[in-house]
């Protein structure tokens, strides 16, 4: 006996559903888990990495595809990719309570990580650890907003934390002194970690003054110590405030 599968049914597994109600009808798209938030935050640009299929459904779990006439009438187009983008932007992501809790926990840690990377204690001129920022966020009862990007929320957290602790959004101004032999090679390795090189002097050794994100400090310190076997040096000169809107995350 053969089993007949209707042509308007598509079966999908391990799917995240985004649902949108429009014109009195329900439309759904099938996405890969974790990719919807990445797309909305601007971290994922490739639509094929987000959508399992460019089909639009009435019901994903039953595999029922929406009729072309309904799509044209509701969205004013039968371009499936364009309709998928609209649903992806404005639709509601369907997640279980367990998944939602896990997603919020991940976002909480991501926000704390961004804050730790961008901020310092203005008294010690040193970055805070992620775990310390997490504790501070719990102390102020910060509530993660699932529909808002982690970068936007990190800015919000910094503003709120300023009321309860010594924290400052800043670049660290460092002086790096590298032995001439390793200078050129090491400079190339350091380049991705440096925001701005303010001055550079190459004589018997390479001396650079540069601005870096606080979160890169430990990596730069480790790189210089390991690569120069302790012959290079790193000094914190000062902090340079990052004004609101001056530098985007």
C-alpha cells in the first residue's frame, strides 16, 4: 500500500516557527533555531542561513503551505522571499517556555560580556570581569528584553550600572614597547586588537601608543608576554572616554 502525501504539504524537523496574523489569516515561516534573533540583531545577513525553506505556510507543524491567491491578496505580492522577510521582521517567534528561558539566559550573558569588553573601573583603569558584571546586573534586577538586540541592551545596562557602581565606557590608552626583532611580526598580530594607533616610533625597539577596547587588554598583554618572552612591555597610560554616539558597538 502506498502512502499519498498531498503536494501542498512539506515536512520539516528541528524548526523554529515565526507566525504572523494579517488580513484575518495566519501565516508561518520555518526557520533554523537561534537564527531568527541573529537576523533581527543584524548579526546574520544571509537569509538562506535563517530560513529552512522559502515557502510560506498556514501551519508549519502540519506542513500546510499557504495558497498563492491568499498571499497576493494579503501581502500585495507573490514573491515568497519578500513575504518571508516581512514575516521574519514583524512576526512572532514561537518558542516553548524552556527555550525562552534558555534564550534569555544566553542573552543575559552576552550583554554582560559586551559591557565587560567596553567598560573599565575608572579608579583602577582596569576592565571588569564578565561574572562581576553579571552579578551587578542581577543586583539591579535587570530584565532582558527578547526582542531587543544585546548591543542596544548593553548600552542600557551601562547607563543603569553607573548609578550603583564605578563604571565608565572608555578606550584604554596603552604604550606598547616591543623588541625590534619581533616588532614588525608582532605588530601584525596585534593590529586586529587595536582601535587607533596614536603614535609609532621604530628605533632600537618599536614603541606604540594606541587606544584599545578594555576587553582586549588581557589578550594584548598575554600576546606580548608570550611572543617576546617577557622582553616586551605594556603600560596603561590613561583612559579616553567614549562619548554617547561617538562609537557604535
